[in-house]
C-alpha cells in the first residue's frame, strides 16, 4: 500500500495541474487513464436498427470474436443522429442476456414441460392452425344475405418493434386472409 500524500488530494491536484475547475486531468484517476474503451478493441462494426420501437434509430454494433461487446447510436443515421433512448442504449444487455432464449420451444396442450422444436416444424404448425381457424370461423354472409367475407377466428396485434413497412405487410396479409380484428401497438 502506498503512503498517503496531501499533494494527491483532488483539490490540491486541481490547482497544481492548472485545472482549477476540476474537469480534466486533475480529476482523472490512474485506473481511468489505463482503461481502454471496448469499442477500440472490436474486430468490426455493424450497422443496425434499434429493435424497441417504430422510430428506427440507427445503431452501431461493435463485435469482437463473434460476440457483441457494445452497442451505440449511429451518428450517420438521419433519424437518430447518434442518439438512443435508455432502452436502445441498453440493447447490448438484451443481446447478451444469460436468460435469452435461442431455441424454439413448444409446450403441448396439458403438458407441464417445454420441449425444443425445429423452426420448420413450428412454422408448419402455425400455418396449419392459422388456416384451420380461418376455415372454422369463416363468415361468408350475414343473416340477411349481405356479403361479409370475413373470419372472427383470427386477430392480429402488430408491435411497435416493427417498422411501418413490416406492419403494412402484416396488415395486408391479415386483411387478405379475411381477418378484421387488427391493431397495432404503435397506434394504441
């Protein structure tokens, strides 16, 4: 352990170094001077878009050894100009969370445990259920014979994490399938 010196007090250091306001070198610790940012050691930088809302803020994703080490705002983005909200700034925690699911899981009716499922199998199951619900709840005409051409067995809720184009295409798909119960989180 080093011997204590009054000359190393922050206030004394401020005046000794010519930094009377204490905003520069006088208040920087040795540990801070030795620290290097994670962004300087990254192998590559990938441009991305924040996943949280429909604004579409630009992000720079810093990758080292095929692992995301930092995510920052992209100053070249005309939308966010390098700024991120608190959720967007915490995107790295979302990517590297220990509890993040990376496999498709399925729990059969009345089962107590989840089991892994292949993506192709899950998509086929989803498509089969979608078509079955449409077929079983299709309403061609109302009681007076007026055309309805709709299904009440399918509803859609779009998320604000999708951009306008994705929500537009989802709306078109559900409308073409006859669903009329459509909403979007960005509009609610």
